[in-house]
């Protein structure tokens, strides 16, 4: 039965392996790529491959785990099953846990994707890169949009998975060599986390849990077979390792056709699922040892972030980090503001600076006019006070005058001097 099980897996794997055309290979060896796109795998890796029954050009596949920050390369052995050959720390991935919904939501994709030779970019501005193939049939069927989602170097991401330049040289070499060996496409599986019972229990209340449960079926079948699953889409959902009956075909938006699955695979998967269910129940009862990481709150949050991205692209001054949608429907965003350093941002900054300078000049003009008006009023008020001063005749004292005896000594001389001047003015010297 085990032999039949392996043969079924080999039939599935064979569907992704065939001869490649010269034009495909021309893209991989572009003259503009330089040494980095043609760098050979190290002798250490080559020795590890030989020890595991792999060849330099045997087929590959990749797995990504967001929460753990890992990218794994798996390679086919002589018996048709795959084994891990390399694991890399992801330098940066964009967004939160959860799938990509729309252009501009800055989410790194989750799901099952296909990479072909034409998607390899030896001339990437991010050192080296390959396009993940987003949107796939599932994404398109569910109205999801976006483009140019990559795995690349340069350790920078706005919707992609980024590694270091040295790492992408190795990852790129694995794909390049497999294509040159005859593989026409390789599968890349992107998950929010390792889909163990403990992790699934941690995220059982997450709004993306249903989507992740769907992905888990493909994850589990690979864990059982160690062969990349055959992936199709019908009724807007993924289906794995299903063979349609007769002449039926899978249509992403139509009803799923009658299909079968190899008995050995079905039996092994049911046994695996039974163990998983028991472990999930135990993990849920124990509670979460680690708090769940934030995940995207569906299309609503995707739209909010996408609008932020559009403003950023226009060079507007916005919060430096994308906003987040809270469970109660409120939006959180950082107080620190910034602007992308781009031509659009620089043009907007110049306009803002000119507007600020004009506003400053207007404010200064208003301040000067206000100061002049206040000075004019002060002079006028002083003149009115002087004109209203009572005239003191000889031998009389104004009712509100301060008696000389009550004034301090320093003020008496001034009062006498003032009185003398007034008498002189009235009667003459």
C-alpha cells in the first residue's frame, strides 16, 4: 500500500515537471543579470543534496511562514518525495497575518502560488527576485487585486517577502537550476504560521480562521505525502489532490465537479486529521501560551490601508505607519507624520513650503497692522486723558487731588514743580 501511495504522489508531482523552452531559459540567463543571477550553490549545499539523494537540477518547492519569519526550500529526492534542503530567515514581510485583499493593502499574500521561468527576474532593482504569481485563480475568483508580489532581496517590503541579497542568490539558484533540469514551474506555499494544532487553537477566534482552515488541508496533505499537492479551485475555494471524473474540469467560480482521490492518500489524511483533532481539543482547553499576532480585519481594513497607500503615493503628509482597524470599528494610527521621499512627495513638499511661507507673510502683515492700530489707539487714549485733567486754581485743590502731605517725599518736589509751572502759565512770570 505504501508503494501505491508513493506512486500516486509521483503522478501528482509529474504534472508540474516537463521540458522547458529555450526562450524560458534565455530569461534566466539574461546578460544584464551579472554574476549574481548565475552564482552557483555552495559545495556545502551540494554535499547535503547528495547525502539526501537529490541532484542539483531536481525539482524544488518553497514554503513561507509569516509568524515564524521563515522561507524553506524543499527539493525532490530520488524516491519522488521532497525533503527540506535550506531554511532562511525572512528579513521583512509586509502587512499583518492574513491574505492579501486589494491593491495597496500592503499585505504579503497567503495561499498556493506557481512560479514559472518567466517570473524570475535577474535584473531586479531588489538584487534578484521572482514573482509569486499573485493573483492566482482563487484570488481572481474572490475579487482580489494586486500585482508584482515578489520574493526578493534588499531587505525591504511593501507587500512582498524580502530576504538578504546573499539569501536571494541561493534561493534564486535553487529555482534556476530546477528549471534548467526540466521543471516547468514550482509551487510556493505561503502560510500565516506553521499550521500545527497548537497554532490553530491560538487563532481559533481570528476572523481569518476559516480561510486558514482551508489552506490547512493543503498543508496537511503535504505533511502526509511530502509531495507538493495538486491545487485546483472551484466554488471559489481551494481543493487539493482531487481528480475530476470523466471529462469534467475545475472552474474557479463554478460548482466543484465529481472527483476522486487516491485511496492511500485519503486514508493517510484521515488518520492525520484524527490525531490533529485530538491535539487541537487539548490545546484549546489549555489556553494560549503565546498571544496571537494581529491579523488583517478583512476587506474593511484593506480599504483603509489602500487609501493610506494612495495618499502616500501622491506624496501627501500622512501617518508614517499604515492605519489599523480595531475590533470595535475604530481606526488606530500613529501620531508621527511623514511623507515618502519620492518625486511626488518632493513636489508636494515644495507646494506645502510655499503655502507655509505665504501664510507666514500674511500673519506677519496682520501682526504689524494690529500693532499700528493698537499704538494709534494708545496715543488717542492718552490725549483724551490729558485733555480731561482738572485745572487747579490758586488757593484751591481739585477734589481728586492728593494732598501734598500725604504724598511721599520724593513726589512732593515734583508736585510743587508742576504747580509752579501751571501758575506761571496762568499769570506769567
